[in-house]
C-alpha cells in the first residue's frame, strides 16, 4: 500500500537553529510529494511540493528534495524562527488531484 | 477569493445522535475531499467528489457515514448513530482537475459524549 512515515516529535529548537524533519514514503507508483503545515488554530496549508524525482520544492526558506533512490522527502530550513512553530505533515498522492496520504505529523517548537 | 469554509466549527453531541457537517469549497473548484483527523495523527481520506459525482470512498467510511454534493458546489457529511470513536476533526478540501494541490478548510471538531 501507500504510506508516509515521519520522524516523531516534538522537535524543539532554539531560534536560528537548523531544521531537518525526516519523511520517507512507500508507494505503488510514482507519487507527488508534499509538505503541509498547520499553525496553531489554523487549517492545513501547503508549504511546498515536488512532482518528480530530483525536483526540489521550496517556500518561505523551507526546502525538500524528492529522492527516489531513498524514497525520501526530508524538510529542511537553515534558520528557524519562533513563528515556524507548528505541526508539519508530509504527504503523497498518486495521480494528479487524487487523494492525499499523510504522515502522522511532526510538532516543531522553536524557542527564543 | 474566499477560502474553503466549514460549518459548524465545533459540534458536541450525545452518542446515538445524528450530525451533519457542511463544506463550501472555493468557487469553481470542481473537486471536493473529506478527511478525518484524530489527535496526534495525520488526516485520513474519507471520500471525494468531482462535481456532483462521488468518485471514491475509503473503507473507513462505514454505512453510518454518507456524503453528498447535490449541485456540485457545497457538500454535506452526515454521521448517523454517532459513536464515541467518531470524535475527531473533519476536514474538507477543494481543488480542480488542473491543480495538484488541495486547499483545506478550518475543519469541524466533533465530540461525541
């Protein structure tokens, strides 16, 4: 089946620290990969995406590279801010516009 | 351009009662999705519509659950004879055939006592 595995949280970092949140996937085909973010009290928002191997998605200083050989899509940011505190979800879909399969989410807490 | 809206935002009900949630997608989005999210987990797919046609239903969607999108615009999700295990956040998202991105609403939090 299709599934997404994320590193468990919470991840607690000091402001300006480097962030990595690991995400690996299992898929029966060639998925598109996504990172969604959920800020406290808000709905899910798309952070970035990549649709084929070796694509890099980027937004708001966050990056993730689609690695087919390791079936991974790790999220990175060079210098986190307190405002980045949120829950981050890795997800995939198979086919344009098809349902999303989500990981369990990783809580990020950034301290000043 | 308004986003996806859901109503109500919170619902508390007693076990055995029926509940209905509404989702209004972004206008002109022909695809509409329902997901369920329990505490500490990622959203799980329930069902989706393209226009008024329900194209896929998850095995999570028991016979007590029914979803409709009668005119291809808003959608309703009804849960009959609610159980405590139905307590969750119910999320709606919308998209189009040309987008590989879903836009999520704020969710309806259901608590079954």
